[in-house]
């Protein structure tokens, strides 16, 4: 009774906030509390580069200082590495904050934001947070369907989010497809290309997003240090767009997105290209091997959606369900990501781990499905 009275008298949140389904991260330990091989959050199995780690440690003597709100050192390092204008780079608390800033600066109640079915789960959160209406474009066999996105555009459309490679499916839209999507959008619509996994791509697979962001007034590309750079706990992300887009986003940016330690680690990580290349090549080899192993289990109803990221979405379309495999893999010592909350109750997203982890996981999967 008292609780009901308090609830009735309490501040009422906006309807669109209460419509948000909170983000659910990948598990860090098993249901019974064991710490085992974590392949649920697309983290780098090799950690971070030693130079980045040392840069982080060396910043311990400035814990009492506020970080540089403008992240000048990091923006200049990124600009030099990618051949960009540092004034057109914006940094945030992971690429998540940059994605949220895009919605916050360019959409609100009465507006629409489009993203693909099976897109990154932050997109609907960012959309509803600002009171905009989410518009979900149909997929094409778990991949982004450019024609379906363009068919969803109306006079109320303000943003289009596209992850490339996509999370959680790992699918990839080519340079030609991205160019066609951009060409088909009205000029007032901001195209946000989320490239969190871009560093895992072969050079020939560049989708042209950064080139569009250099030249087009309505394209924002976002990147993160959480994946191949192994700085997930540092929470460093960034974006690149026209000066006008960046100016609008800077007006709502948090003044201190990440610590001095995180910034210095990110600067060092950008410079350690050998570490990044080693991680990319390992991922390329073991992603291909893993997809081959899953193909060999097709007679058991398993199918891997072709991926260009550091994970594989495995579909369970036979006698063994994804939920059964998810729980059994935990018993074998592997935590993966089961995705019923993203309309994928029949799918497991599995991060590519070390050689030892992948060999053990494959053996466990074969046992679970009776191969």
C-alpha cells in the first residue's frame, strides 16, 4: 500500500524512456559463479598491446587531474594515422556515446531513426532515449538490406544507423552497397556508419565509409578502441564527420569522456600497428577455421552466418537448440552469447578466442550436438 502511494507520487518518466529495453551485456561468469573462457563480448583474446598497457600505468601520477576535455592528443594521433582533419574528430565514452550523441543532436519526438533488423542493440536505445520513433528495416538472410532501408525512408527520417560489419550477425555491406545507400538518402538524413570492427577487415574490404565522411556533409563514421585494440575497460571511442555535424554533437558531449590514462593508452595503441596486425591475422585464420568446422556440422542443423568481424553467429536449426548448447558450453567452460532478446533465440554469437579456446570450444560443440 505504502509502495503504491509512493509510486503514484513519484516523478513520472517519459513514456519513450519506459519503452527502452535495457542493454544486456555478455556474461562474465557462468550461472553457478565460475570464471571460465569468456567468448561473449567480442573482446580481444590477446588483451591490449604492451605499449598501451605501459602508457596507462605511467599516467597513475596524474589521478588528481581532469583529463583534456577536447582530447587533443588523441584526436591528433588519430588524424595522423588515418589522414583526417583533427578538428572533425569527436571522442566519447566508447563509440556508444558517439552513437547516442548523433541521435541527441539530430533527432527528437516526431522524428524517425532507421536501423536494420538484427542491428546493434544500442540503436533502439539511442533512438527512444531522445523520443524519436524507431523504424526497423527487414534483413536479408541476417544481413543489412539496403533496398529495405531505403524503402523505410520518409519525410520524418533523420538518421540511419548501419553497423559494418554488423553486430551481432557479422555480415558486411560492400563499398558499392554503402555508396548506394548514401546516394539514395535525402541530404537532411544523417547516415551513421558504425565501424567498431573495421580493423578486422582485409584492406580490400574497406566499405568507403571514411571516404564518404571526408567529403559528404551527412555521414558520420564511428570507431572504438574496445575491440581489436583491447581497451574495452578504458571506454574510448571516436567519430568523424563534417565540421557542422561535429559542432552540433560537441554541444551535447560530456565534458570529460574518459581518463588521462585511457587517453594515453589509446594514443599508444594507435601507434602499435604490429600488435593490431597480429590480432587481425589470428582472427582471420581462426574465424575461417571455425566457420569450416560449423559447416562440417550442417548435418546436425548448425549454420554460421558469414562474418567479417571477430565473432561468428551460429544458428541452431536442428535437434539441438541454441539454449541447450549455450548452457552445455558453460558446463564445458565456455561462455558465449545467447540472443533471445534480439529475436535470435536460435543463435549463439561466439567470439573468436585464442587457438586453445577455439580448439576446446569446437570439441565441446561437436560433443554437444552428437557429432
